[in-house]
């Protein structure tokens, strides 16, 4: 059973529009991975891990309190950025 229909229903958008939330997260992963690789070469592992966990938490917290479609898209993108490091 897919979660997408339930997500679309709870946010009041169509299923294809709800699919854009997943795409925004994936885009964050694609953009974040090379940027994090550059940062990883210049930053201590401990500091990098703390920053990535904080960014991940901020992205998910913002997703939880998103007030419209665009804010949820931005929050999902932000949550996806640190995923490329893992």
C-alpha cells in the first residue's frame, strides 16, 4: 500500500502534486551530495556530523509545520540536502 494517496488527501492536493514532495527530497539529495563532499574535505568529521544532523532535523521540523504546498516543498528539499552524506 502506497503512502502517496494518504499524503495527498491529508495535504489537500492531487496525487501527482504530492509526488512532488518526494521529488523535492530527491533533488535535495542530488544537490547536497557533491556540496557535502566538498565540505567533508575541509571540516572535521564531528563538526560535519553535528551540522548534518541539525540540518536534517530542521528540515523535518519545517516539514511538520509547513503551512502550504510551497513551504512543504522547500522543507522537503532542505531535509534531503544532508541525506547525500549518509
